C-alpha cells in the first residue's frame, strides 16, 4: 500500500531560480514510510536514521519525492523469509524418519534386602519377628510336605473266599491217593492166561487242611477205576476188584512182553470250609497211581517120561 506525501518547497531549490515562489511537492510512498514523514516533520533524529532516504526529482509539474528503496527492501526481506521457510519445509519432507531401535528389556533383580516397608514396619525384635502388617514378617518359603505313608487295608478273608482249586492243591497228596495194582500171579504170567488184577485201597478218604485261616475238610470217594494193562488195552470198572479165588477183574495177554500195569482212580470230591456246609465238585478228579511191572511168558508143552 502506498501513501501520498505533499511538501512545501521553494521553487529555487528545485529549478535553480531566484524567485521566492513556493510549490507543493507530492510523493507516493509505501505505508511503511511514516518514519520518513516523521523525519521531515520534525520527529526525533533516531527514528529518522532508520527511514529510507527521500529522493526529490524535478518534473514538469514540480518535484517528486521517491521512497521506492524502502518499499523494495521490505518486499525483498519478505521474499527471503518466504524462501527460507519453503526451503526448511522441503528439507523436513526429505528428511527420513529415524528408525527406532528395539531395546532389550532386562529383568530387574533386586540386590540385597529391598526395604519396601520402611516407615510401616517396626524394629526386628529379639525373637526375629517384626511388629507391623503381615508383610513385615521375614519371608520363609513353604516347606514341601512329605507324603503321609498310607497303609493298605487288606480285607479279612471269608469262608466263601476259599476256592476248589486251592483245596485241591493243598489236599491232593493226602485226600486223593494214587492206588497201586495187585497182580496174580505176581510178577510173571503166561500168554492166554487169565491174569487177576485188583487194588486193596478202594475206599473213601478224608483229610483236613487249613486255607486262609480256616479249617477245610476234604472228602474223596472213588467212583470208577480205569485199568491200563500195558499192551494198549484198558478197562474201566466201578469196583476195585478182589484177589484169588475171586476173578472180578482179569486180563489175557496174547504175546510175550514186559509190561507195566497202572490204575487211574476217578474220585468224586466235596469240601467243607469252617463248618459252613459241604460244597460238591463238578465232575471227577482222576489220579493215576504207580505202575506194577509184569513179565508175560509163553508156555511150551514138553513130553517127558514119568519117573519110576
């Protein structure tokens, strides 16, 4: 913005004339020229030193005061400021953001005794305790509890816990004897001769054994007998046989041989545990006794003269 300034100047100063006429000189200066106007109007000299110099030029109409230098200087400074601001903004855009370097977090490890309860807890007493809240007491880690040994409770046996397998194992040798065979003629027999076999122990046997702390009575009764004659032939009877002259059980050998005669006794069994009653066993218990050796000979007829 420019301001018009008018001055009264003697004409002789402008054109070199000697007349004493006075003309009005006007100049258009910027709005920032009030300081120059003040210098002409009698303002303090200090303010006038900072004002631009007014140049008076003669014209056909009079003179013109020129204050363009001041205006150009102000515009130049403003342009320089704008240029500096633009340069700074461009430099800020070109600058790359600084990359943040991740930091390694370290675990805080307290050294020594952390006294976090200063002013809350009292002094440590002779017994090692500290008056105050619970956290004032010295820290003592919990001791691991030892497992309490437990004793397994074994139930007491009952009479019904006794099984037949246990009874047979315990009483087999005493209640179920293996019977031997008696042969007639003893030790030797002939081919095609009726050889008598029998056993003399075919009776009921009883025995008492103890199982699980209970007395067990076992009874074995022979119900059948299986005879094995050693030549591949067998015979099953319900009686144990009898000796000569009875011929309840006999066998004829057809050829010479050395054989062993055996007897398998089939027992019916029952048992009674602690007087709770008899328990009968299904089936029979076969027990084979020892073998009896026998020589089978062949008889040859021979004619001889009678003695005198």
